[in-house]
C-alpha cells in the first residue's frame, strides 16, 4: 500500500479530537432510545469524550515510551496481562475482552477489544497516528491444552490508503481463516479522508503470514455524520486454490442510519450484508437483509455462516418499540449470497436481567450469540440467552413490563429444513428449571463430525448454599447428538466478578465470547476464548478442550480401569 501523502498526515492531538468529534456526532444522530442498542465497542466510543482529559495526558507521555515488541503471554492467556500500557493509568487501559478466535491447522489467531491498545496507539503513535481499540495474539501450538500465545499488540491500520489521513480500528473483533496462512479480521472502523470529514464502516484486515501482520481494507462504509456501522460478523470460505486471492468472505453488520435517504426521511436500523470473492480486496454493494424504520422498532446483532452448496445464512434479533418484545429471525441464500429468501422466525426471546443490564452491572442485551451450519448441511443451529425459565419479583427491575428480574438460560434451537422451521428451544446449560442463576453468552461451533461445542458464562458461584449470582466461571459444553444432550466442563481457573476500567462504559463485560474448532480438521477438540477477570482486571483466557471420550462399561467380575483417550495423529497442512 502506498504511503499517505505528506499533506494528509494527521497530528496526534488532532487524531484524538477527531475521534471525539465522531463520538459527539453519534450522540446527535443516533436517538437516545437507540443508543442502548450500540455494541459494547460502540458504547466505548461514545464514552471516549468523557475520558478526553485523561487520554490527552497519556498522549503527552509519548516521549517516555518505545513501541512494544510482540511478547509472550503467560500460559492460559491470549494477551499479556502485564503489558506496560495497561498500567500507565490505574483507571484505564487494563481491559481485554470480547474475544474472537480463528483456528486453521497449526495456527490460531485471537482478536479482542483492548483498552490497552488504545493507550498504546496514543503513547506509541504510528506514522499516520491511527488509533486502535483492538489487540490480537497468535499461537502455533493450538493443539496443546493451554496454547502458547504471542501478544502482537494493537491492530493498527497503518499506512492508510491514498486519500485517507488515517483509519481507526474501533472494536467488535470477528475472525475467520482459510488456511494456516490466510486469516481475516473484521472490526468496526472510522476513517478520515484528506479532503475532510469522516466515514464509519467495517474494516476487514487480511493476513497471509499466519497472523503475524494484517492489511486493512474497508468492506463497507458511509458518511460518519449520519451512519454508524456496528457489530460486524464474518464467515470465510476457502477458495479453489491455496491463495488468499480467491477466498470468499461474508460480512454482516448493523447500520444506524439517520441520513434520511434510505428510510423515507427518518432514522432506521438495518442489517446489511456484503461479500468478497477475492480475499477481501473488493466488496459487493451492501444488501439489506432486514430494516426497522422509525424510533421504536430496531434490528441489531447479526450473525452469518456459510454451508456447502452455496448456502449462506444470516440471523439477527428484532426488538419491538417496547424493547421487551424480541425475536430472532433468519434468512437463507442458496446462491452464495447473491440473493436471500424469505424471513423465518427462529424463536421469540424473553429478555434477561431487566432487559438491558444484569446483576453486578453486567451489560447483556445482545441475546443472539451463535449461528452455525453443520458441515454436512443437514442442520442449522442458533444459540442465545433467554430469561423464560427463572424469574424473581424485584421492585428495582423491569422485565417483560413487570417488576421482576429474569435469569438467563443458554438456549439452542435447530432446523433441519434449511431454516424454514425450528425446533422448540432446549437448554445448553444444566441448571434446574427455576434456579435463580444466570447462564450467559453461549458461543457456538460445530466440527466436521457434527459435534456441537458451546462456551458460556455460568454465575452459580454458590456460597454457603445461597445462589448469590455474582461470581462467574466459563463452561464448555459438548453434544454429539445435535443438542439433545450435553456434557459440561468448567474451564476457567476460578470464579471471578465483573470489572471495568474508565475507558469502558459503566455497564460492561463484552457482548460475546468465542469457541472454535480447527477448520482444516487437523486437530480434534475446540479452542475456547473468553473475557476473564480472575486477576482483578479483564484479560482473555483461552484453553484447548478435547472431545469427550466414551467410557466403556466394565465386564462382570473385572476391575474397572481408567479409560485413556487414544492418541491423535497430527498431520501437516
């Protein structure tokens, strides 16, 4: 990519001020009742002006620091929890959360929202002074129980393309891969043209060296004075060759649109879809999947996944004007995203907590968490958190227009007819019906054998027999029968509370976690990645979980010996 012309070089103070201006514009054109729909990264952007003085002071310390080189993370962590930029201020910069992991053979890459990257990109500015609130790590031993990650630092879109002063990476990481070399990293982004103004959009950064470096391209963008593109999601299909130049990439996102052009002169939200067939170099024009016009009804939180034979699915959540009435919808394409069929409803949704936040200042209104297509294309699965099974009278809460708190369960629904009809929801978690405990954010993947994998937060944290519902642990669940039954295993080292820093919104824990299987089918099991506060601050923990092995029944009069799982042969890709 050519260097930015000298006339377009941004000064560091101007860079931070421009980002604050973008946040101020968002507060103006996104109606107050719709601002709550913004993702945790969007909320973080809105929160930046409140921390302008602190960030400007940190920016003034640039002469005291040198750019940080990639560094090893401790076992069990994706990021380095001892990174110097995390502690330049004790009030901000120490949150790593909302992870996404892509795993292809001998390489896995994890991206995450990182307030430390915000501090790092201010204190250690790159030539264009582009800002980033996203970090990433990589490992070349993903098959180990605790892979050894290298913290690569801030994901910076530098140098920007000609005609652009700089491109800021804002958040909502979502990753995919097609080989152990080719990785794709979707994020929300804002760019500032040399001609003035700013645009918001979705950046897809491509790596052809196994996640050691990334090059950013805007997959979709619009005028930042009237649009904000939020919560992108990515699905990657390998092309016919080993080159990244023919990989197929599907991306969806939510457009907060106050331009008046697309929605009859009023504000609207829209789920939009774009596609690349050349590894992210060029992109189709946005295709609207669903739209909600006006200040009441909203659509938000889309997911996309691709199956065989040209099947592409997009799922999203729809909110009625009362905010409490919700449902998950889905559309299917049979021509690899060129067009989409009719909308089907997966399920209604009962909000959790009070519909916006949960006990312990845990922000959790993004109910839809997982969409996966079985590789054999025989089934499509959706997971979400839902408050229908356990509720408590609570004068300080409002769930379903009543003074009650709705406890979250991790649910799954299944379709075997291409998304036209759906099974009744079943539970991924194993708590008894009516138990006053939250099970939250059930991430989902399915491996090449059709085995389901889910990762969710469990807030049982029993203390002296009381369900206090504050402490959190991460749990991995496995199902070999299409979600009819599950086995479950805690994977976090200990229970932990919710925590934030000054650069995050006051209600925050990240909108999602992640679980992924090896897309090259070289290694068994799944890598789970989650935001974990066991050290007090938020960091990304990670673990490789092997499939459950069946336990043979002992024959009569024989001693039962421990069953040892067979060794798996590892093949090079």
